[in-house]
């Protein structure tokens, strides 16, 4: 809009200047020599035309920028809005004009969205909490049934299958409870210096045990001694979630590599595994809850699609970053960076 205004003002100034020069030329045609008329025209352009042109363009530009500055501020504030800051209000001019009315309507819309998100979070938190008790009871009763030595083999197999599904459901409920509490800001981290290399070596030992049955080769390439500020329990959970994924979405006789090294002021943890990989179109959704990027193996792989969502929350809570790169039928690499303790 500002450029359009400047263009219109420029054309208008040129037209007015041209008409004025023409009128001046006609008035002096009969009374003065052509040389003097030409000099008058040049003087008119220099002392009146050019200053008027610059003033109109500059003043118009300034007025348009000032008029649209509230709209620019509103646009920037709207771009910063996400599901975590819907309670923030967009800036208003409070002068009752159309722009102020638009900001008021948008604030009302974001307020309603914020209420809807809160209700969803509360429902998830309460529902997952209420499901814990009956699931615990069902698991206990099923385990009691299995202690009966008189059970036929077929019946024992059926009860074992039911117990596996109950445990899987319990893991889903635990994951939902954690994420719902994290969304509500109810998860407190015990922040202290943590030797990240110690956690990596421990998780590598667990990884070797998990990889033994499917015949997956595990290699610890490097593990520098690095310290980060964080919650040791949550960081251990992060590493176990990534290790679990690397085993589940692998192949018989495949490989997993692990490394921890310093990268500037960050600790960079990398875990790569062979396997089917993740399709390019699925990459933007790998951290979505309940999303599983390998449809061909969804029925074969035990999981609920919450592991990476939890991993992303843990990394974000520690002010780090997590990234996944994958080549179909090749290597899938997860890179986690966490800020090191400043000495």
C-alpha cells in the first residue's frame, strides 16, 4: 500500500509539474525570448517542483507507514501465537476503528481456543488418572490367575496375552498422563549437574541386552565426558525411549550406533539405526502423539506412538533440540543437543 501511494503521488506530482511548466511556457512565449523562458522553467522545477515532489513522496510514505504500523504490530503478534501462549492478548489501539475491532475479534477467538485446549488437557489428565486404578486392579487380578498351577496351557496362553495388552494399555495411560501434566506445567524437573556420559554408557548397556535377541549389532563410537544441567531421571527416560525405538524399528541382523561428543557449547548425542526408515512425507509428523511412521510394520511393532512425543518434551524442557533424519531402507539418525554446564 505504501509503495502504491508513493507511486500515485509521484505520477500526480509529475503531471502537475508538467502542466505548470506548459502554462508558464505559454505565458512567456510572447513576452520573453526562448532562452529566458527556458531559464524560468528550470528555476520553477528546481525551487518549486522538486521540493514539492520530494515532500509529497516523503510525507506520504511517512503517513502511510504510521497508519499501517498498528497492522504490522498486530501481524507480528499473531505470527507468534501458538497453543502455548493463547492467553496472550493481541495489541489494540482502543480507538474503535476497524483495526481495533479486528484485534478485539481475534482476541476473543484465541480466548475461546485457549479454553478449548485447557478443557482437552484437563480431560486427558483426569481420564488418564482415573484409568490407572482399574488398570492396576485388572493387572493384579490377571497375575493372580496366572499363579494357578492347574490352568491348562491354552488358558494360560490366553491370560498371558490379555496381561500383555493390559500392560500396553497401562504404558499408554502413563505416557498420556505425563504429557498432559507437562502441557499443564505440572511436571517439576529436578535440575542439577548430570554426567551425561554416564547415562549414555548405562543406556548403551541396556541397549546391548535388548539387541541380543534380534541379533542387532550395537556400537558405541565415542562418549566424551560431558556434564549438563538437568533431571537425571528424565534424561535417562529420554535415552531409553530412543533406544527402544532403535530396537523396535530395526531389522534382524541390523545395526545401531551411539555417540556423545561436544559441539561448541552443547552436548550432541546421536543414535542411528538401520531399518525401513521413515518416508519423507511422514517426517513432519514424527513427533505427533500416536503417530507411527511405518504403517507396514504397525501391527508387528509393540508401541503406542508416544515415545518420540515424550522425548521431544524432555529435550525441550532441558532447553535443547532434537532432530531426526532418515533414509528409506537405510539409516535413521536421531540427534539431541543439550546445553553444557557453563564453567
